[in-house]
C-alpha cells in the first residue's frame, strides 16, 4: 500500500531536499505541501535541491502550514519558531507527525539511526534528532553495546547550511569560525542523553564554519571495558550507514566534507589511546542521510495506525 505524505516546511532548504528524496521512493506519494510562504509564488523561492523536485513543487498548491493535511503521515521540517503551535493543531485533528523540530525531541518519541526502532503505533508524535546527533548515534550505540561507554566529548564543525533558509547568509561566515553555539551543543547533549537513557555523560563544543554543506565531528569516547584495536576496527566497519575511509588513500588537496547521500557518515580516522580513550573523526552530510534521508526512511518504516 502506498503511503500518502504531507510535507510541512516544504520550501525550506531541508524541505526541498526531502521532496527530492521522496520522489525517488515508489512506496510513498506526496499529497500536500505546506509552507509559510504559501502566499508567494514558488517560482520566487531560491531552489537548492534537485530540479525535478522544484518542478514538482511548482505544479502543486502550496498550503499554509496550519492547513489541514491530507496525508496518512506528516513530515515536518518547519522552522523551530512557531513550529510547536502549528504541529499541535495537526495533532489535535488526529494527524500523525514525524517532526525535525527541537520541541518534538522531548515532547514526542525520539528516534535515531543505529538504535532499535521501537513500536511507534501508540505515538502520534515522533521526532528525528539534530543532524550531529544522528551522525554519531550509530557508532556510539555499537561501542556502548560491545564495550560500555563511561563518557563522551564531542567537538563539531558545522556548515552554515545547518542554519536552514532563510538563516545566516554564507557571506557572514566567510573567513570566520563562529564559536560557542550553545543551542547546537545543548541539542546534542540532551538528545544523546535521551537516546541512551543517560547511561554516560556527554559534553559538546559546537562551532559553525564557512563551508556550505557538511558537518565534521571529533569524538573522544572513554570506553568502560578494555577493547583491542582489531575489535574496534571490526565493530566500526560493521556499523550500518557508517563508512571507513581507506587509510591507504592519500589525502586529496581538497576534500569535500559532505558524503554520499545514502551514507550517514564516514570515519576518516580513529585511534585508541593507552588510557582507554577512543578518538574518532567523523563527517557527514547535514542535508543528506542525517536529516532528509532519515526522515524519508522513517516515512517508509513507521507503520500506519491500525496496521
């Protein structure tokens, strides 16, 4: 049975890339698009995703975000400002929502790659994590299950496109590293605590850097139990959605920070210290699998009510 989907925030940067992904899926059908710019011509909206997605959007009526959605499932990439009030209106009508909005990660059921998908049929509101959380949750889940984790510290270098549109223009970040992003750091700390039931402390320093697309994470993971290098290598290689860069490759002069659209992240380097700290350098596409790819996958995997 084809699932019918409604997209909130359809003309935003993430909404555009989500439409492009959904159009490639034969098991789903987009039946309504909603955006704050519903009163404007979609032809005037800057478009960054696949041209086929733009052509599709131009053929559809763009409805107000609060307008009744006709889909079996709502996928929401609404801007955080005002998103809760809008999504509450849809929930009161009986709609089921997969939301990427900050409030929903504490108000609903938080899902993440690498962790078992719980039974979602009793939950009207489910949420996807911050892109940095999504990228590191999968390897951390594998490490915690196999060796236990005592503590995690993460430093992120995040592209300006992570602010979404109409967010911070890229030229404002040119030649600058924007330090101290407390909201981004808090999101990763809070969400990992939620996903792992506060099994270990998490701290984060989040920064924005002058690249358009792609996030890089440096993780320091304190393992609880002794682990051999070959065990860690095998575990990371077997982590679904995570690639390992071939160490024999020479580092190119210019290495784009984004990765293949169907890969959650790539581990460029890792090392195990004598004191039990595991150091990992991980990069992924903040517009790809860590956000729109995860949303698209959940749209297919989450069963509809009564099924």
